[in-house]
C-alpha cells in the first residue's frame, strides 16, 4: 500500500487512516476475533437455497438443488453428488456446491439459537422469521475464502449490484447519499476479494491453502478507491455499532452456556465503551449530515429500495458458501443502515430500535470481516510494496 495514498481523513468520515489502522490493530481486531468465536455469534440462521427472482430463463437456480446439502439424496442431480463428474461444465457452473471448498458445513449447537425480536428489517429482502426454509450454520466452520466461484455467473451478480442499483458515479454527479451506497457495496466487494486472496487454494492436488498476494494486488491494492471504500465501509459499520451501544449492551446473549455467554457480553461491553476508541475516533461516520435536503425522505426511500434489490440479488449467488457470506454481510450492512437511518435521534434509539438476533450476529460478523480485511490490506499492502508488486 502506498503510504502517501492513505493519509488524512477517510473520505466522508471523521477519522484518519492511521488512527483506524492503529485502533483496529490494538483494540477492534483482537476483541472481534474473540467475539465471533462465542456461541452466540458463531451460529447464523439463513435461507440458503437460491430462490433467484432474476434471470428466470437461463436455468440458473431453477432447481432447489442449488443447495445440494439441503435436498434429500434422491432429489438432486447425479452430477452434484460427484464433484469431479465430467458432466458439469467446467468454468461456468451455475451451482458450485459440487466443489468441496464451496460447500457449507452445517454442524450446529442447537442450544445456541433461541428467540429475540422478529421485527422485519426494511432495508433487506428476506423474511427473517423462523420457518422451515431456514437452516443454521456454524460460521467458524465456514470461513469466507476462495471457493472457485468465478466466470459469467459471478460477474453477472456484481454487474447487477453495481449497474442496476448503484451505477458507478462519475465523480460529482451523484449526491453524497447515493455515493454512499456505491461505496458500501464497493467496500464489501473489496473485503470479499481480500478474503479470497488471504485464504486461497494454492495447490489443488496437495490441497494447500495460503495467501495469494498477486491476486490481492490485482483486485484490491492496485485500486486506491477500492481500498478507500473498504475503510469507509468499516467506519460506517463501526459507527452503527457504537451508536447502538446502549441497546447492544442491554441485549441478551443467552445461549444456555453461562460462561461463554458472559464472555460474549463482556467482549461486547469492552468494544462498545472502549475508551481508546472514544478518544481517538468518537464518531467514525456522521450520519446526521445525510437525508437533510428537501428531497431527503424521497431519497432515503429510493436508496432503501435499491438496497433491498441488492439483498434480493444475493439469492442468485451460485455458490453456497459465497451466498452464505453474501447474505450475512448484506444483512449486516442492512442492519447498520437500519440503526443509522430508521430511527430518529440518539435519544430514542434505546426505546425504538428493535433488532433481531440474526441482525446482531450479521452486524458483528460483518464488522469482524471488515476489520480482518483492513488489517490484511495494511500488512500485506506493505509487504506487497516491498516485493515490488505495487506500481
Ligand atoms: P470480480 O471480483 O468478479 O469483479 C467484477 C468487476 O467489478 C471487476 O472487473 C471490476 O470492474 C469491479 N470491481 C471489482 N472490485 C471492485 C470494488 N472493490 N469496487 C468497485 N468495483 C469493483 N468467490 C470466492 O472465491 N469466495 C467467496 O466467498 C465469494 N463470495 C462472493 C460473494 C458474492 C456476493 C459474489 C457476487 C461473488 C463472490 N465470489 C466469491 C466471487 C468473487 O467475488 C469474484 O466474482 C470472482 O472471484 C471473479 O473475480 P473477478 O476477477 O472476475 O472480478
């Protein structure tokens, strides 16, 4: 990473790059790493088969077999049972579940998931209420990493997310509010790319995994705006978490495992009321500046609809593990948007905010993913520089 490129304030935010790096390394990253391992935060409820509402004609996800593991044996095509079956087209797999690295492990501690509010999130598409379509996933067993999902199917998803919902902004033409949606998506995209590069299948025959610095450079470090958007998204989500501090502090992290639940609560408290964070970066992003003008409410509604569309597109991601993390992180962003924009004023937050358990899990896991990406970009960016990979 070119140090001069990332000096001063993160664009549209209230903290400097160096401060973010420092706080992340010293405070946020260690706390989040421990937090996401606790039972409360490691199980996520998700509808994993792809009910893709778009592209109905091309056969993609027409069958529920897209989520192979959820179907009874006799329901899914023979080809999916044998990953190396030559019937599968090689580089444009609609469903990638035949690949071991794309498959989701659903090992579950049933005690870990109970109750909480079930208020719908206006920013996302899924109906989160418990129903037979939901499955429960242990996120610790399903790290976000390289899965082999690539080609036209993956490209089409990103194109749809950008082109249909938040067209790339020719610098000043879009107002600040619309740029923010673009930056959130781009920041998330950067983070996903960083995780692919950080945990890559280097040698398929030896099943050897490790960092792929060239890929990190080619997809993220080479583009300063992608790095900037990653930092922006991190601060945006961090602001949502700290804004909801009192609500999150009073929430129940009960999973029937008193020691682990106390630990989750204590880690949350350390993060929410962290004195170093409050001193160095008290308001990571100032949402009060948005939706102010005459068109404010209209614009907010428009962006809310756009974000819901993005959330619906996640059902079309043709790789189960990518869909899992895509859905989780979009729900996390939707939860951040809900905290920042669906309740008026800080004072009312404690009384009017209602979060589902799954939203809190998504929010904190997203923050952890972004924190990991920021750390990796900072560290490996420096070593990529040393290796002469940056131009
Ligand atoms: P892509 O990453 O597909 O990018 C497409 C185009 O978008 C680029 O050519 C560029 O013009 C633009 N672009 C790229 N990055 C940015 C950015 N940060 N900001 C703005 N524009 C950008 N693959 C895995 O191996 N593991 C996963 O867990 C995984 N999760 C995924 C989750 C989702 C929701 C989606 C849609 C895809 C996922 N993929 C995953 C696939 C992965 O993101 C890539 O699409 C794939 O690796 C092919 O990469 P690519 O080089 O063609 O560029």
